[in-house]
C-alpha cells in the first residue's frame, strides 16, 4: 500500500494587476461624471451680453412644446406650485428658481412661473446663453 501524499497544485488567482485596473476605472468614471451635463432637457436659450451668477435652489425648464419640468420631472402648470413648495421650504437662505426656457416659449409661460415663485416667496433668475447675439 502506497500512502504517499501526492503533490497537488492549487489554483491561484493572480490579483497583482487588479488594483491598477480598478484605479484606472475609478479615474475614468470620475472624469466622465464631471463632464456630464446635468441639464438633459435640450433648449435653445435666449442670448444676453451680461453674465449674472445666482445660487440656484431649483431649476424650472420650459421646452419648445410648452412642457414644464422641475429638475427633470415633467409637471403641469397647475402642479408646479405643489412640486416647488417642499423644495423651497428646505432652503434656509433666500430661495431662488432658475427659469430655463427655450427662446420660442411664449412670455406668458415664463411669467406664470414667476407668479408661482412670487407666491412662494422665491426670487427668479432667467437662464440665458452666454453669447450676446
């Protein structure tokens, strides 16, 4: 009876390069995430010569088809006040609403958003394109 132990080779996973690969992937996703545009609603904004920066609490967008968006959530004009109220209530300073409207949107829609903002005690800022033409 031969009871000698046989030498078995154990399967090994070499993880030496795994740290490098994960680090490169992490850098890639960090760089790509900073380049991503948070405004996913495509609009052609009106142009202005001056550039005013304002701290934004919430963005209300109006597209070419007169659809209203709070952030990226589509709402109707009647639901706008209900959607904005809890967001503005969280703000400790003077809340502001950035109106991001397409240049072909009727002024009545922009004024309607301004009325809602005034009722909620927020100031409004109209987003424009930087090129002043």
